C-alpha cells in the first residue's frame, strides 16, 4: 500500500543577509519521511532543527525569504510541489488540516470562534454559511468545548488557552481531512491540559480516521501518542522507526543523548545534557552535523554525511556506527 504522505529529499532554504553578505540557511536538508493512512508519526528534535519548516514546506506555506529548493511531497498520489497555488488551496484545509503552535496568533481576534471553525466548510464549498455554522457547533462539541453553542459566539480572547487549542483542532478537522499536521500543539499549555489535548488528538484520529504528523520536542508526547517517530537534527532526519523500537533501542548518538537528558532517567543524579551547541544552519560541517558533539565520532564523520542505513525493514538511521568502514 502506498503511503498517504511521502516526502522525498525535501530541501528548504532561506537566503539571509549577514555581515553585508548573503548566506543560505539550509533549514530542511534532504528530509524523507512517510505517513501511512491512520497512523501517527512523531517528528522530534530541538528548537531550530527544522521541524516546523518541514511542516510548512509540506503545505507550501513557507514565507519569503524561504523557498523549497528540491525534493518532492507526494500526497494522495500527487506531488504538491508541482501544483499551482489555486490547486494547493484546494488541498489545504480540505485534505490536510493544520494545527498551529500558538492558537492566539493562529486565530483571528476579530471573528468569532464559530465563524472561524465554519470558514473552511464555506471556502471549500462543503456547506452553506448557515449549515456551516450549525456544523461548527457540532465540531466544538466534538472537541469537548463546554456550552459549544454559546462558545461559538465568543472571540478568541474570551477562551482559555486549552479551549483555543481545541477550537483550532475543530477548525482543522472541519472538512474531514485525511492528514492532520499538529505543530507543537501542547507547548503553551499546563500539564493537565496537555494530557487532555493529546487524548483529544488520539480520539479525533480514531473517530475521523485521520493520519497525524505530530511535531514536538517532547519524547514523552511521542511515547504517549505516536506509532512511529522520526528524529531530526540540523535539518536532517537522523533516525526513524517504530516508537517503541527507537525509544528502547536508539541507534543514533543524538537519539541516545536526548533520552539520557530526560528528567528521571537516572534518579538522584544531575541531568546529562548533550555537550556543545546546535550548529549554524548556514555553516554546517562537511560531514555529519552532529559529529562536533558526538562521543562516538570517527574521522570519516567529518568527511561527508552518512547515508541512511536500515537496521531492520522499518528502522533506519544515518550514522557511521552502523556502516562498514570503507
């Protein structure tokens, strides 16, 4: 069976001025990943590694000076990078829903919650305005917003952070998309509300048959929700596989470093941070981007980036530890 979403060698770059000269920042550097129908793929990495740019590239919402410079994004059999903008507008919202990281900036402050949830239904011709308003109340109820008919008439500032995030999810699923992309959906919420939102995403996936691309920096969220996980570092996927396998048998030194740095991994000891700093994406090393911070570094790590290595049919990594020296 073909995957629902098949990202192949995606590259997105930003040309920025630094010190009077133009420099190219490779925010997404040859990313390949797949999302199958009905599953959840977690995309994990530190802030600034390119997760959100990957998501925005998939739906072609990268703002200038950024642009997609290579690769393909095949969704439901079509390469989205080849579509015209009007064709792409028919995909966004209708076939791919998107939950943004910060609901207060994603929601328009001058329109009611009900109107914003109903908007996609009207824009994509799936309902009249009156029917869309009725459907909006039903969607708000589905995402467990109390008194949905009343809340539909409220403005974003009148809702709590958790309810705003629920409203964004309602808007994102309004057209029954086959894929939902959620970009850090629990970042600004307290722990109790985070758990509720994760449970809601799981429930929506089951109820509507969604596939979910979940972008997060939190491995706990991935363990709670994702079927498979892709670990991202400096614009590249360095490990990908079933969540249980990657978390119990991490193959890449960066994945192992992330797991060691989790609070509670060694009770009574200091947190074990990964040494060094994330590299400048405009001046990546010639070899593996993680090699300056890696305790398993070899001479060949500095020469060129490793190619993906299959540890088993569904578990891959980019690390010379798993390739023969040549």
